[in-house]
C-alpha cells in the first residue's frame, strides 16, 4: 500500500501544472509609483492575473513586494528574497523578470552603492540592483521594464544627475535577447498606465506558455498596439487644433499645445484608454502631456508648461487656415441644424414623392 500510494503521489507531481514565476524587482531608483499604478488596473486586474481567472493563462506565482505574503526578513519564517536566489541558482524556470526603477552606474564611484536589494549570502554585503540584473537576466525567459525610469532612465537619468542612471535596455544592451529569444519589453509612463502594464504582462505570460506570437515592439521596445499612435491622434481636443483654437489658460476645453502640451509628437494611448477603468488621463482632465513615455524624457521636453518650439509654427498655420475652416463649417452647420422644409402639417405632400402608377 505504501509503495502504491507513493507511486500515485509521484505521478501527481509529474503531471502537476507548470508554474510561471514573476519576479518583481522594485529596487531601482524610483518612487514605486508603477507598482502603485498596477493596483488600479482593471483590464485585466492584477487579481485576475494572480488567481488565473483569464482563459488559457498559465498558473502564475507573483513575487511582488506589494502583494506577496512571503515578506519576512532574511532568516525569518517567510523570506521574500529567497525566490530571487532560487532563480539565480536556476531552480525557477520559466520566470519573467520585471524591473521597476532606473539602473544607476555602480562603476563611477569608489565606495558605497546607489541602490540594492538584500545581501549577498557569501559576502554579507548589499547586492546592488545591477548585480541582480547581471545574475537574473541571463536566466529569465522574459525581461519587462515597468515605467519610464526602468525603460529609459526617467527623471533620475536627466542631465546633471550624480548616479549615471539609465534604463534596463541601456544597461543590458538594446539588442539583448533572453534565453527564449525575447527582446526587453518596455512599458513606459510616469507612472505607467495601469492597464498597459497588466495587459503586457498577460501577453508575455501567454507567449511564455506558447499561446501567443512574438510580442510586436517598436524601435524603442514599446508594444506597438499600445504606443503606435500619438497623444494628439487620440485626443478629444484635436478638433480644436485643426480649427486653430487654443487654450491660453487652464480650464479651457480647447487644444493645450500653446500652454505646454507635447501631445502631437508623443507616443501614448492615455487619451484613448483613460486612466482608471477608462476614466481620466492627462489631456482628458485638462492636463498637458509632458511626454513621459518618450526616451528623451524629461530633458528634451523641459521646461514644462512652456510652448513647445515646433508648436509656434504649426499653431500659427493652424490658426490661419483654421479660421477659414470654422467659417465654412459654420455655414454647413447652419444648414444641417435645420429640419427639411417638407416636414410640416398640411394637405400637400412636399417630399418630392411621385407615384409610379
């Protein structure tokens, strides 16, 4: 009986559904805003991902500081960092590595460190974030950079910074590929739009499970279906731009270009997608686009709230032909805003109908 029972247990173990682990490192230079943002995702929600509520989704184990119950310290009962050491030893396969925060250059100083995550068991010294990348990236099935700090360096990487901060692709190389042949996947945003991140995580999980084709990315490693259009192309204020009508102060429903909006040249879907459950988003609620999803952010878009250099020419041209367009549309509107003359009471049919017999 003991042998038979043991055999059944062995068979159950061998047929157990494989688990895809998500290892989330938020130890880069960041405010953890991308983690907070993900808690607001609804399409899908992080709960749906963790609980496997989506059809065909592989079984997932998420090791993320915000929700992992194994959050104890080293040598405690539930040691969160153990999963990362297991991955380093090759005991977790497959796993998706999510990086939040920019990567500082640890090679530009003689002592100390910029940022880290736990201690090296062999030396007792802090493990820097770049050391974790060196150890885990070669073993990861996929690497996802969450938020603009992790994708392109963000605010920490602006001119004059003392840390030499950079994005994950700057650190690993823009042509880097995982052991499965996947490039780094960048989902920028400061913070990242919640559903953009959760949707990309789900796509990668389906791909790891062999149920999705290679993820389509643009030259900046962003998912093309999310970042293929500009803010302007999806903005409900774009009609005002065409008509040469621009806001001169906040609170106006008109185009915001002249008070600092970079929307016409920024790849982002927030005006279309909204922010929380389809509601909100920078220009949708009266805020200018400061280009936080772009590799050149923030340096190439400062000072914020100043009219972008190219906007002077385009808005001047738009104001000129926009006036003509508005007048022509006003004529058409006046006609279209009235009912046809035959819709009235009487004994005569005025529709133009002619009986065929």
